[in-house]
C-alpha cells in the first residue's frame, strides 16, 4: 500500500510535487490522467486535471480544467461544439434538436420553424414575448 508521500500507482515520490487524491489515495498527475481521468464523450481521450499541491490532510481539491458535463457525460471544452458551425458551447446558451446540440444562432437559422407571415424563427423566447404581450393587452381592456 502506498503511503501519503508516494503515488499509489507508480510509487513516485510526491514530495513537493502536484498530485490529486483519487478515492483517498495520492496519485501523481501523470497516473491520474492514465488511470483515473474521465474520457471525453466525443474524442474518448482523457480529460486531465490541473492540481494544487495536495496537503497531507487532502483539503486542497483538484481543479478540473478544459472539461464540461452535459447529459451526465464529460466533454473537453473544445469538443463540446455546435453541430452546425462548430462554435464551442461551453459557457454559452445552446439548445438541442434530434440529439444534436446547436448554438442559438444556428438553431434559429437552420433548425427552428419559420413564421409563415414574417419568416422569423419561432423559438420559446418569442412565444414567451407573445404571451406577455397578449396578457398585457387583455389586462388593459
């Protein structure tokens, strides 16, 4: 069994080096990426972590970088993109259609149904605005 100053997998001395705790065991960053990291749902490569030097009591937590979770699956930020224009979607508004993700602009231009009168895309936001306008007009009559 590895002690707290050696990597659980490769036994490398972790004194003063960056490492994470995986299931309570100290693991060097290289072994974490190789054995413990989540795999991206798109490219299937590991999503590595940036870490602080973990103190022996384990209070410093790893900081995951470059990853997002969508539908309970991990993705690299650069792999989670719009199905139409490939714009990265991490931290942006997006929507889905037939199991594909779209940025708002691509959804409006290529997926959303268009109004037969004005040809503008029909989205939930427009429906909400129309509902509010109708309710306001009814209340002022």
